[in-house]
C-alpha cells in the first residue's frame, strides 16, 4: 500500500494530489459508504474540500498549485482515514445532503439517506396532498432530512424530533447554519410522546434499522457512529414497529409516512404481510424506503397497531 504519510517534495497540484489520494485509498482496506462509494470520488471530496474549491469543479483546476498547509492537512486526513478507518465526513466536519452542506460529527450518524431524492422531487408521485405546511423529521439525528425538506418547501414548518439531546444540539446548529431556525422546531421526545394535537402532511423517518447480525458484521467505519442510531433489535425493526403503531393520529387526512428500513425490508414484509407497503425506487441508488398514506394506515390499523 502507498504510505499515506508520504508526499513528494515536488510542487503539488490539485491533479497530483487527487491521483495520490485516490491510489492510496484504492490500495487500502477502507470501506466506502458514507457519501461516496469509490476511491476516486472520496479523493475528490477530500482534496477539493481541503483546498476550498467547489465540489463540482472541472478539469481546469487540476494544474492549480496547492500550498504547504493544505498538503499537510491532506496528509493528516489521508493517514487517519486509512489507519483509523474514520469516515471522511467526520474528518472534514461536514457532509452534503440534498445539495446542502451540514455540520457533521459523532453526535449523529452521517447523512446518506436516499430520501434526499424524494425531497428534491417534492415526494411525487407518492404525496398527493396540498403543498405541505407541517413536516416531521422523526428520529432526526443531525437534522438533514427535515432541514432539507424545510429548504425545499419554504412555506412549511418542520419539527426535528429525536430522543438524543446531543444529536438535537447538532440539528439545532445545522438549522442555524442553513438559516432555517425560524421555521424549524427542535424537540426532544421518545417518538411521539412529546407531541400533542399535531397533524403533519409528511412524517419522514430514517430510524435505527440495522439488525443484530448486520450490526455485528459492519465495517470499522460504522463503529465511529453512535451505536444507538444504527441498531434496532434482533431484526432491526423495534423502532419501526413503534412508529407504525403510533403514527396515524399525527398524520393529516392526506398525509404520507416515509420510512427508511434499509436491509431490514424483507423482515418488515414478513412481519406485516398484509400491509401494502409501497417500496420506492430510486434513480440515484438506494432501497429499503417505504411509503404509506394516512388512509392506508387507517385501513390496516388493526394490523400495525
């Protein structure tokens, strides 16, 4: 493996550093899955972030020289990424979701949900109600889903709800960072316990959903994230069952529930074989996200309740 602690003494350019970082990552045993899925894309994110260039920069930046301080910073990041297996967004202190930049640290899992694609498409064709006025991000973590929805729907009020006070503090910082704090409420609650007489057009949730077997076998990168934000019982569905049993009174008549359950989706279908889950197909990758309307939840209340 290329030694990540070594950089040539020759003048460095963006292109040379991209090549070096990409080759070092490719020859290592790091796992990609926190915003990128290959060595080149991760090298681009690392280098362009450190040299403070736009992430959509073109080839014209490749010959640009890089100063010694940025080179030293890249050397440090690359070394930690490879030797400590810490996910790059934690090393950078920021992540991108639905085209927005978020603060990112170990208080919450790293934003990566395919629900971003749904937000950018206004939840069509699955949401058929009026322009949403109230949105709930349930188990919000650092708030990326709810805040992206608030950005997408400028007339909506959004509640960010989580049981973890540290995650909520990060969500609050992100709301202020995006200038959305006037339309966003941060609420500490064990699911719906702290909510009273509220009806939402959209309830969005990326709860913990990793089953016990998958949690034990996850790559080292995931062990830097809060364990309680990943695992949810033996089949990964402890939180999802509770959501299904309690959510209907908090949905407007035309409301929609969107929940990500990832690889636990077969277990969910086995647990509720008669419930007509709509499994969303994504153009940009990802799966394990279902939609249920308020009417469907009411029709199958004796099963999910």
